[in-house]
């Protein structure tokens, strides 16, 4: 079984990767990555990366012009034969947004899992990450303070989330993509895990599921990956976002957040919904565009370094 996991950066992708790896391991499935068989792997294993297992993860980049594989932000090579690559990669991770090649890529995988996180928490997490020692080493930039970085890039981060998530949602039915929520894994791990196991057609015993939850608990993963994991919480945007950020989030991402069931009020309970009316995506797109057009029709956005 080949699995592709997708998601906006800083949406719980690392956690999802660990969960899927645990599932495969407990079912005695192959977890040997393509990159572990590559001549670069012994060298990459000595690099000071962001977390210990980073060199062994198959990370795929997809653009209109090319497929490529990479190790973190340091090593990248084009893929000459994507079918061969997928055949040697039981579990692949991508942050790439939907592009012209995506409809060709998705059928090559048996299972596709997309993770979603509240964009306001995700923006706060991304600001800290882009200003971390690791990112500043490989992607140097002038702004080193997460708060100031957030002020400068908040609109971009929200737009990135909206169109990344929307474009994958519109492909979920045609390509049988399973949607999982970061908040679901936090608030009721076993329920969200059971949904994932059912989709993967990989049952586990109650004991195995309990052991898996412990193995991928935030406490355990943070101890092993202190530079990569910081909060492991949901809804901290309610206290940390300024009124200006809060209002911009509503304008840029409000329609999609409501579609996904995320709260609109600072004092609301954290919630979300798997019951998405996918037939309404065309109307949703028009609502998103109308909302954003109010203030941002003539503004150009720049990707953070």
C-alpha cells in the first residue's frame, strides 16, 4: 500500500507522519523509504536537521513543470520516473499545493490523506518556525522576531492556507482523499484515529490503538523532537491574535473556516466538522473571492523566505 500525506506547512504534518508510520509498523508493513536507499542518505544522516528522522522521510515536491524529492531544505533532485519513485516509497509527504500535475500524481497512490488545522493557530506556529534557528540558518531573512514576522506576513499565510485547503477539498471526492483534522487528533485522538484506520483499511486492536496513542503523544514526540514541536495545542489564537489579525482572518479565510466548522468567536469552544457539503464548493469559492475582494483586490502578496 502506498500512502501520500498532504497538508499546508505547520498543520500537524509531522504528527500525521508519525501516526501513519506507527500504523504501518504495527501491521508489519514496509516502511523503508526511497531516500533511505539513496547514496545521499548516509551523508544526510550526519546533518544537523530539524528533527532526528528528517533525513529518512520521503518528501515530494510537485510543480507544473517537475516532480522532485528532497531532504529538508538542503538536498533536492528531480524525479525522472514518478511511477518508479512511488513504487519504492510506501509513505510520502508533500506540502505542495494543487497544480497541473496533481491530477496525474494522485491516482498513483493507493491512499491519500490531507490534514487540516485552524489557519489562525497555523499562522502563529508558522511565524515561530520561520524565525527558528534552523530556518534562519537555511533560509536567512531580515526578520527574526516571530511577532513582527506575523505582522508582515499574516495576510500571505492566510491566503496560502485558504487556497491550499480549498483546492485539495475540491479533489477529495474524485480522488478519494481522506481529510483528517489536527484538532480532532488533539481533542479525541481515538475517534480521529479510527476514521483514519477505516480509510486505510487497516484495523488495529484496542490495545494496539492505545499503545499507538501513547507512542505519538505530544509529550513523547516533543521530548524526542524539541526543536520541531512547540505547543501541541488548539485555539491559542483566541488569546494571541491581535484584533487586526482577527479581522483579517475573518475577511480572508472566514468563509472556508465556517465551511469547516471552525469557531468565529474568541471565547467559543474549539470545534470543527467532518460533515462538509462538497457539492457547495463552487458557491464557497465565490463567497471567498467576494469576501477577499473587499480589501485585497489590488494587493500583491510575497512568500516568506
